[in-house]
């Protein structure tokens, strides 16, 4: 065979070999070595956030609920505290209770101590709306579910499981309707508002302004921090500045305790029951008495007896059950005409 012939064959062979290799699918450069196929194990069912180890069979005996109460500023608050303590005794769960004396920093340290104790659930009635993000994040990172009770918070809703309480905006709207009915031709009113920055005061003020007729003006608005003691000097100052009955015809008061403090100042200034149209909020026994005595012309209900609902929801969370994001209390407005009849059956 001639040399040229040999070369020709070699070239042809090389070309054919190249063609065969070229037709093979290229192996990906990074392909992992083939492993024997393994049946994927079913992922362990993920426990819902907040579910306890005892889920789905937890009982109240397994529960430790933290209730960092915001204070003891009013009869409403006293009834709210009693509702949680009674429920703990009735159902047999452990309650870690504290009183923050209306100071946010106290409430935050009480929450931190509950996180350290590893409670099953934290039910938080926030004294004000803002400033709870950090501590709620700490609770979340510790896996402890939080239920916001009574007043609202401005923190991201992913940091808590639910809110149980009153519709404060609706309460303010209901109060406004009373003034609209009483003063179709217009009037000037004062507002004694609750704790500055609290969900209850913010909501009631907002609702009041939402619904108040444009011919009714809010002459002045000052906070009495939801207490009798603080409302009294605020009302005295109002009475020095404005003439009752002439400069203003009514007062919207954000809770009964402040109303009772304000009545003291009104009495001292010679104002008589009925001279002014006064609408308050809560519906406590003190508020009912003020209606019977002729001072309040309406009392917008705000129900403090939230213990049973919160306990039930807390147990559901421990058991990994789904719950509602928001539970609003069903409420009404009370009037003087049947206040005497209803007073004996009032629970707070
Ligand atoms: O109206 C008032 C209390 O947050 C709804 O707080 C609660 C309010 C209530 O001090 O009496």
C-alpha cells in the first residue's frame, strides 16, 4: 500500500470517528456522579408556628399564658385583669401577670421576662401603638405566639397571630352620632381623650371625626390619660378657658373614669347635670351611675371581659389549629332611660 493511500485511510477514519463522537450528546461539565435513585422521604409535617410539643392534644393544664397588663388606670382595666385571672383559675392554665403602670418600658421588660421563661403564649394589651417591633420580633424568634388584646399595635402583622378587642373607630363614630342627633343645628364640643398614642384614643378620635357633622366643631381636645386623677385638672383648665353652655355645649370623653374625674370639676364649677351633653365610653358601673345621675347622656360600650376568648384562642394556637386574624367584640350604646334597670346586672 502506498504511503498516500495509508494516509488517506487514516484521515477518513479520523473523520468518521469525529462524526460519531460529535453526535453524542455532550455531558454537562458539572454533572454529579450518578447516584442510585433514592425514594424521597416524606418531609416531616411542618408544625404551624406557635404549636406546642403537646399538639394536637394540649389542654389548659399545659398552658402558661403571659399577660403583661398595661396598668390599673380605670375600672375597665380592673375588670379586664379580673377576667384573665378568673379564666386562669376556672380553666386551670398558668397566668404570668404583671402591671406596667401605663409605662411602655415596663411592659417591654415584662414581655422579655416572659420570653425568657419560655411561656406558651403571650397575650399583649399594648399601652400605645408604636414601639413594639423589637420585642415582638424577639418573641417571634423564640417561637412564642403573640395575641394582641384590647388596643392595637402598629408593628408588622406578621409579628403576631391575631388581635382580639373592640373596634375603637366604631366607638368614636357611635359617640359622634349621639352629638349629631342632639345638635342638628350645630354646636361646639370639647374632647377629653385617652392616653396619647394608644390604639383606644387614636381610634376613638378618628371615628369621632369621621362621623361628626360639619356644623359641630371640636373646640379643644386634651388628654386625661384614661384616669380620674388626670382628667380632673384637664377639665378644670377647660372651664377656666371656656364658658360651659356658652362656648361649648357638650363633651366627648374617651372613658368613664375620666368622665367621673371631669364631673368633679364640673360640680365644683357649678355646672348642673344636663347643662352639658356628655357622651362617654366603656359602660362601667360608674358610667351607668353617671347616666342615672343625669351627667352622661349616652355611654358607648367597650367590653373588657376578653379572658375567655383569648384563652380559647391561645389553646388553639398551642394545638396548631387555625385562628382568625382579627376578632372584634360585639358592642352597643347605653342610654339613661334604662340605666337604673341594667345597673344591677352589670359585671364591671
Ligand atoms: O376604654 C379605658 C382603659 O383600652 C379599651 O383603656 C381600653 C381603654 C378603656 O383605660 O377605660
